[in-house]
């Protein structure tokens, strides 16, 4: 793994956290203009403006880092990552201009997860297999389920749906993760390239479930609070970040698992 791509993935995760802080602190829309902030490069940092402005700065830094990585690596995946973050920035501007439409807000959050996944794949020193092979592997199916679960979570946070679909999705995604990771963990115990991401995926997924319960319980406990309480914000943002990490671990496991490698080799031989 290259140090620059690892740093980019870490910054992408911080961008997800910054976005979670904006939503959890009800700070979306605290800066009514874009690309300037209250008509200035640096606004007065008070209230929700602090979170919104920090999110914009993080997005700018990550975009620059992604462009630099794409220029150095010059691969299709790097260019796709760059296009994804540019689209995410553009959607952020749309959110400001149109006062946080829920559909765009959810798409913005989904792109953040997708972009983080691309940066994780850039860290793996392996060729990316065809999409068809990826979707046929159990770790790939688990990764798709985790991504869908992240979209459901964004829909819940933005008030588009209730928690029931997200809870049902969590049960399904957790089952798929166990179905994908446990057999690999048992059969590939002597292979650290497979064992480590499998163990990481399982541990993060189980932690994600408990963080989700804690986030929901804290939200219920402070339902009548005049403003978002720190404990609720902490659990919610940690839940979002853990979801990103679980998706990243599933992608790594999918790329490194013998199941997908075998499919990829069969496709190359057939070609």
C-alpha cells in the first residue's frame, strides 16, 4: 500500500465524519451561499457555521489531494474517484442553493461513501476485477449490501424514511457479512491477506450494530432537547464512520479473496 493513497483514504474518512457532524448538529444551511461563505472566504466561525465551514474546507482539501493522486497514478480508478468527489462537491453547492432537498442530500451522502470506497480500492495493490465478477462474489455482495445500508441510514437521518427499513437492512447486511467473511476466516486462517480484512470486517460490522443502537437510544433520550446533544452527535457520527469503514473492509476482502481472484483469472483465461 502506498503512503499517499492511505493518506487520501484517511482524509476521505475525515470528510465523511465532517459531513456527519454537519447533519447531526443540524448545521446544514447555516451558510446560505456557495462557493463563498456569507460573502467571505472565511466567515465568522460561530454556531453551525463552524461545522459547515469545516466541511467545506475538508472537501476542498480532499478534492486537491484526489486530483494530485489521479495525476500521479493515472489509472481509471483514480480518475473515477476524482470525478466522484467533483460531483459530490457540485451536489454540495446544489444543497446550499436549493435549501437542502432531501433527495440530493441523500445522493450527496451516498457519493461520500462511494468516494471513500474508491480511495480504499486505490490502497490495494491489486488490479480491480470486472464488475460482473465482483457482484458474483460473496464479499462483493456484502459490500453492495453495506452500501445500500448506508443509503438507508442517510434517508433516516434526513427524515425521508423511518428507522424500520434501516433496521431490517442492518439485519440483512450483517447476515451477508457473516456469510461472506466467516468461511474465508476459517479456510484462509494461514493467509494474512485474507484473514485480516475478514476479521476487520466482522469486528467493524458488529461494532456498527451496537453504535446504531446507541445512536437511536440517545436520540430517543434527547428527543425533547432544544438542540442536538453531544452524546447523540457522538454516537451518530461514530455510526456513520463505522459504516464507511465496514464498506472499505468489505471491498478489500472482495478484492483479496480467493473466490474473486479465481473468477478474475477464469475470465482472463477465457479472454
